[in-house]
C-alpha cells in the first residue's frame, strides 16, 4: 500500500481531507444558530481530547503500556492544545485565550500537516496515522471555523498576548517533562533534560541538534546570558535556559505571523463596520 512521505499522493490526500473537513463544517453550520454551532465545535474538540487518551488502547501504544502514557501527556505544543482547547472553548466570553487558540490551532495544526512527523513513513491508513491527522486537522479546523462563523474571531489588537501565551504553553511542556522524568515514564535524570537533544520536541530546552539550521534565525534574538550554563548543568554542551530563551524569538516571529493570519478577519470586520455606519448615516433623518 505504500506509506506517507513528503509530497507524495498520501501526503496531499490528507491535505485534501483537511480542506473538505473545514468546508463541510462551515457549510453545515453557516445557517445554524450560534448556540448550535458552538456545541458542534465543542463536541469536536472534546472528541479530540478523548482520542488523545483513548489511543492508549490501540497499537502501537497498547504494546508499550505503561511507558506509552507519556504520549498522552502534554509533551509538545499540539498536545497541550489538544488537552486545553475544549476548556478554553467552553468560555463563552471572548478573551485572549480564544485569540491564542486561533493562533496556536492554525499554526500548529497546519505545521503538522506540512511536516507530519509521526505519520511519515507510516502506512497511510494505520490507526496512528489516521489519529495523527484527525487530531491536528481538528486543532486547525475548529478555530478557523469558529472565526469564519463569527463565534470567536481573532482580534488583531491582542497581538501582544500571543508570545506571552506561547511561553505559557512552553512552561506547561517544561513542567510536564520534569514530571515524566520524576515518575519514570521518561528514562533519565533531571539534568538530561537540559540536553536539547534528549526530550525536546518543542524546543523548550533549546535548539534540537536535528534543527541546527534554526540557530541562525533564533540566536540573534537570544541574549547570551540565556545561553550561558552558569551552573554547569549540561556538561559543556550548548545550553539554553528552559522556556526563557524563547522570549525574544517569540516576540520577533510570532507577532507578525499572528498579524498575517488574523488580518483577513480584522479587515472583514472593519469593512462590515464601515458599511453599517454608512447605512446608518443614509437612514438618519
């Protein structure tokens, strides 16, 4: 049957499925009441949440239990989003969490589709391949649909909150990693975590060796004191203060990205307000 590989037929098949998923959801809900649309999107998020844990009953996780429980923890950005998005969406009043949900869902979900790490070289319709794609499609599709349907539209004015919330996500991952080592689900010592190549899928502890090229675009915005191993925690290897080292890159790169992906909605809302104001002036006595 083959396998999922970069830019092969199965790779683009899942991109097509993601597009159909989004369009079908918008078409099905665009005439529904706001309450009904919210409930449908919320159910999808909670199903994704359940899948994050129920996968333990299926291969390959069931064969590695209980060590496989680490894969249902919050060990990367998309895992944190999968766990927290349903509870953010439960909040009806719009706040910065919804703005970050849009940003993290769209960028994280699409990045996973662009480079499907866990699905590469896997059978295209194996349980874990399908699960990977369903999970990441939902992370992207639900916030996009919520924005298009007017349930939670990203606000360009909240750009300043995006890097701060990103650092919160990274802090959760950092604490999760220390916890996994403490309970033995990740074998190693606490000091091993400071090695960027040990257990570091989201760059929490520095630039991973297999992404060495990223140092050229990240290091210019990381002060030297955040890359200095004052306490010799990493035995002379490249060192980064966990999470804090990402502060500069987060503000430099994430704000423009958020501006780009949220601008179409901000522009649409601006045009709508202008039209409403023009109609109000015309109808005024």
